[in-house]
C-alpha cells in the first residue's frame, strides 16, 4: 500500500490555519494567500474604480463612500483585507482600518488614533518591514521636488543634534508648504514627517504624540523645534484632513478610511446619536477628493440605524456609488476555488506536487456541489472539522455529513462583549515609557502574556539582566524548546555604535538566539556597512524586530484591561480567541510564532502518524485586412502633395451624412491616448494606420508593436509599389516614403537572423528613482520574470516574486550605472546575500533556492533575450531617426518570440522602458505615439498578466510626457475598460458579439448618443468616434499603405536590411 504524500501533508500540523474561517482584525495587514478574486466581483470592481478615480489626474468634486451590506459570514472583513493589500501592493495610497465598536464621543479622535496605528504597521509585508509612516515620510522627502540630494542625505543621518535638525527641517518645510499642491496641509505635519527620516527613537516617539493629537510636554515641544501640540477637540479632524491633502500632494494616491462592523453601535445606549456622529465625521472627511471611506454593516442593522441620519448624509452613503449587497452563499464553482486554493498552498508548504486533476484531494470532486449554497465561513468550518478528524483517525474525510453545524453567527459568542470593551479600551491614551530599561520590562511582561494566549501547553519565562532580556520557551510535556536573548539596539548607525550593540548582543547570546529590537526602522540602505552586518546577523540565525509605537501601546493597554476585566470567567477564552498580543507584528517576529504554531500543534497531539488509504496550438486570429471589395478610400488630396503643418489637425475621413463633411482630430488630443475597437475585418487597424501616417508626415515618430506581421508592410518595398489607378494616391505615398526612416526589429531571433532587440532585467536608471517608485518598478520587473517562469500571482509563487522584487530593488540601488545582468541576479539570490536577507523582512530566505534555480533555467532556455552583445532596447533609439529631415517609424515584430508567455515578458519590459522614457522626457506636447495592436493581450478584462499594471501606469504617466498610446483590438469584449478615464478618443467599428457589446456599455453610456444598437450593422471602415461624450458617425479614410501579412522569413530579412540604413 503506497503512501500518498498529499494525505500526509493534510494530516500534518503544518498550515493549521489553512481552513480558518474568520478574518480577524490583525490579519488585515497581512497578504491573503487564499483570496479568490471571483467572489464579490461587483464590490471589487467598485473599489478599484474608486481607487483609480482618486489616483487619476482628473479633477474631482469630493471623495466617495462605499457601503457594503451583507449578513454575517458574507465576507465583509475579508474584503477589507483585500482592499488594504490591493491599495498597498499597487502603491495607490494609504489604508486605515478600524472596527466601529467604540463608545467614544469624539469619533474624529478615534479615527485618527486608529489611522496612526494602521500607518504604523508594515506598509506591505512582501516589500519588507518598512511601515506606512516611513513610506509616507519617504514620499514627502523624496518626491516633493524641493529637497536637494544633499539635504536628503543629511536627513537620513541618525546622529544630528536637535539644533542641526531644526536648521535642516524648518527651511525645507517652508519651501514645501509654499508649493500650491500643499494647500490645506498643516506645516507642522510636514515638519513631523521629516523628523521621522533620521530614525532617532527619542524624536520619533514625540512625533507620534504630535500626529496622534496628544498633549506635548514643554520638553517634547522643544525637541521638535517649538511645535505646539494639537490636543483640542477639533484638532483630530484637521490632522486627518492634512493627511489626505498630503497623500494627494506627494503620491497622487488615495486616503482610505475603512470602518468595519458598524452594527455594533446598535447594541449601545443612544445608538442613533452615536451612529449619526460617526457618519458626520466620515461625511466631513469624505469631502476631500482623494478620500475613500469604506463602511461595512449587517444589512438588517443598517436598515434600523439609517433612520437616524439626515437626508444629506443618507444621500452621501447611498449615491455614487450605490450600496453593494454581498451574497453570503457560495456557488459550486466558488466552493471549488476556495478549497483548491487552500489545499494547493498546503501542499506547496509541504513541497508536495499538486495534481490539477484532483485539485480538491483528499475531498472528492463532488464535495463542491454538496457544499454549494453555504457561506464561506460554514464551508471552511466543515473542512476544518474534517481535517481534525483525519489528523486524529488517519482516515479520509467523512463526506456523509455536510451540514454546516453553525447558526451562522445569529448568536454572538459569550466573549463578544469583551471584544467590544477591548476595542473601546484601545481608544484610550497609553504613552510608552522613554527609558529603554522600562521598555524591556514591558516587553518581558508581554512575552509572558503571549504564552497565556497561545495555550497548548506553551508558556514563556523571562528574566532581565541589565540591558538584556532572556526568554525561554517551554512546550509541555517537553523541555525548553528554545532560548532567546533580546536587547534594544537604539544607538546611531553612524560611527559604528549600532554595529557594536549588535555585535555585543551576538557575543552575549552564546547558545541562545540573539534578537535585536528597535523602536524605529533598522538601517536598510544597501550601500552601508550596517545593512550588510544586519543581513549577516540574520543569516547566522539572529532575529530583528522593529517594535512600533502602536505595539508598545497595545502592550500597556492589555495590562490595565486585565485589571478591569481579568476576573470574568470568559476572559481566558477571549484571550486565546482575540490574541491581543501574539497578533502584534513585533512579537510574531521576536518569538517566530508562525513556526511555533506548527511545533505546538505537533506537541499537543499524542496520536500516532496516520495510515493513509490506498491511492492544441492556439488558433491564429484572422487578420484585420480589408476584403477585396472594400469601398474606395475617401480622399481629399491636393493636386501637388506637400507636407502638412506640424500642428495641424489630422484628417480621419468624412461624416456619414447626406452632406459629408471632413472629420479631423486635433493632434494634441492624442496626448490623452486613443483606442480602436472592432471585430475582425472592421477596418480598425487601417484607421489607426491612417492616423499614424498623418502624424509621421507632421514629424511625430511612431513605434508599432506587430504580432501578425502585417505592420511590417511599411518596410516591404512591394507594399509601396502596389499598383493603383489614382496618381494622387501614389504621390502622397511617395511623399510619406521620402520622409520616414523605417526600422524593423525582431526580438527573439538567434544568430544573424533578423534584428534582435535585447532587453535588460530592469529599465535604465532604476536605482535613481525615489524609493517607493523604485520598489514599484522592481516589482513590475519581478512580475515579468515570474510570468515567463510560469509563476502564479498567489501562494508561494507570489512570495518568491516578492523576494525577487526585493533582490532587483537592492541590486538596482547598488548598480546605478551598469545594467543588471541575469547572472548577477541569480548569484545574489542563490548566495542569500546578507543585503537581500535584510531586505526581505519576515519572508523566509529558504525561498531563494528554488527561485535561483528557476532563474537559472530561464537563463539557459531564454538567455538570448538578455544578450548584452545584441542591440539593446532603448525608447530613445527607437524614436530617433538616423537620417536628417526624416521621421522614425520603428516596427517591432513579436513573431520570433514564440508563445504568449515570452511575448508578455518582452512587452512588459518594453512598457517599463516606455515608463522610464516618460519620466525622463516630460512634455506638454505630443512627442511620439506607440501602437499596441491586439491590446487585449496586454490589458485584458480578466486575469493579470505582467503587462497589465505597467500598461495602466504608462497610460497615466505618458500624458505628461507627450507620449500618445494607441490601443487596437479585434476582441473588444476582452479589453479592460476600467482604463477608460485615461483614454479620450474612442473609435468603435463593427461589433456583433453580445458579450463585447455588454462590456462596451459602461464606456458607451458616457456618450450623449446611444450607439450600442447600431454597432452590429456598421460596414467596413465605418466607425463612431467618441470624444468628451460627443459622437460622430465616421467613414474612415484608407491608409496609404495596405497592411498585409508579411511571412516571418521576409520580416527577418527586412529587419536585417534595416540595420545599416
């Protein structure tokens, strides 16, 4: 009888939370490995639209409020977690989360304190341990445009005196506040955030008191240069408004305030009045354009509470957008995805291969149908019980009973009231001590309490000896499991003081695990020796933890809370369920609680190991060429062709009316991009080429991405000499030919074939970018590499891509002049370089081994794509003509790249190169255009290829660089129209498919004339041109060159011949 390793993993104590059914507050800050993005799509789409709206450059009247309603178990808090991680992973703003159970009268103060606690968490764990506050501070210091490089370097020095900091920070803040985009921001908030840059623990603690609107002592005020405290009742709302304005000014992103569980107000005295005050606060805050407020509530309670609201507030909650009711019951397909995602992650953790044909093993495939109709919570609870039975009995899950065994939360648990009291208690003021020895005592007390929360025979003992805290973990019935030595390492990095502290900690630890603590961020600049030393310290088994201000406050709060409620009989159960201390990020890292859960689970089980039971090529889409009976072009050529005025409008065709009139497009409209939609044979590519030809005649260079080979016709002499009986057409064709410089590129070709275009791992100048932007671009590069290696955007693959993104970010900082090679990247990861270990934070370095192996495989299989000996991808070179008085037309044929994975990888790197070009060449006028034919592959409605986010970023950034993006697709139903706010000109040809028509409706609904019913009846070359809501019925001109597919061999020959032209 053979053993199935999947069943061994299922019955192990690894991943015991894989079927955990409830999303707790502390999990909001952590990425969700199990999220199924097809559940609640309407809520996800609504939030994404609000996020993009706040992130766009378009002016807006006010912020927005998204109200989510649903029964218990519908997944409201799970959605909040998704929203938070989406916002921070995409770096589109800052997210504040709180549960609205507080009995405080000043809700603005409550929101502010929870906002600071939220910002004090890691901004996004896969990016490293950097907190949201530091990310905010960095964005101000690096992106304001007024801090010089020398000033920035001084700001980050951690040994400046109070007087030196005042002399440095105050003039900078004066220059910042003078800029128009900082109108409405409190100058002291700017000063406070700049004070966080040096990372001095004593100063940072006082900054946080100011930002929380707590009272400052005279000494606190003196340290911060005489800043006055903000402790009046109306100060918290002013502080929140300053945050919102400042986030908009330095990041262009959203300030998201999320209030969960509004229904808990209903059980309080004067519920209506409390609810009205809470809504008044958020409505006032939501007047700021980049603010998004997300509210969640049980639908039945909302119906009771809303009667206490004035109509103006009710309108804000229920209009633009309208409330979204969440369905709690899961379909068969959703159940299948929920289970398969979790089981796959469990098997990946156990390094067991996954069989896609048995995605639900050890459950049979039929279980999805049996569990359909239940809530997510009930489905997961049933799976958890079945797994516990299998661990105990060694038998396959029992499928006879699929009842939920749950009342779906209709009756709150006995300790529910304590949770409300705890949330209220946290709203109080708990100021951490200033002395390091006092902080160490507080840490020791909190670690001991962690043992009470964990249970399973686990407890900790602590002992303080001068500047060190010894911690022993005891796991019954075994002896001591491990021993730690903790020390606060708070000294300056400059001069080697911090390095000596860490070295002394290692020396004194002996056989114990050394743990370095700090109340501010550990130094992480890869150019410094201390970053290298910290990485080595971690590689040798040491641990480090930044203990955030909010963590210290929680440690203090639980002490007074226990004095007040600790004698209640339900308190121990509440403690183990709520885990107020063991969920803190700092204590999780100090005690390595993720690993400890598995050990504790194994130790608590006395059962013997279980005895397991016996055990086409994709079709090529037809071209978009016009058929032979295409109507003749509508021409308006002069007798003697001459070059048009560079700034003149672009003729597109004539109106379809009794008396046709010319239809022109202002040249500068293309700075806001254009899209050409229509089924196969509608003439959309012909219209796009007509426009591009006219731009070339006006001196605007163009780049065409060619997948089918038809766009290479411009390099084919036969296309220019195609016979015609219209001499004027020939004359204009010759005029175009005489004034353009054509180059064809064939990335992916080998040897002497074609004209290869090699790409770098990263776009040029990545290391010169501000830290947040550098990290974002590094993540895009990692996603591209992950895509071609077959990685998925979930589970351990996503973790490996996060490690890869950190490796790219660190190396780009070290190598600002030379391009990053794949060999350098592989060795950096394979060796688990200390700088990388320091950068990845809580992520396990064990992921480096497989990541390096996969990169090495990629290098061997597709290394020619990175060949430094070939011509290198450069947007500047693609747009620059080698002939005076000629305009460059570059055609990039993707046919030699092979499959879609390779094409997406190459195009994603091309998009990043375009993004860097846009950053380096700002312009208010049209400089160039880029055509993406079959754009639905790069910007699909479904899925998230590595091209999607760079394309979305380019559509926003290119406008300020005068770079027009032209998107064409013969599959209108497959294009993501959520980018429509970035595209001003739409040309819609013949569309027959209902799916495509339905997806076009949101975009078409903004037009003043409804043309949906007319699209299917349009003929070849007929379009509706839509701009700013205006609709024009257009009969398009034909292009001067007819695009016909060129064989790949000829494409390569044409490319080779263009090298020396």
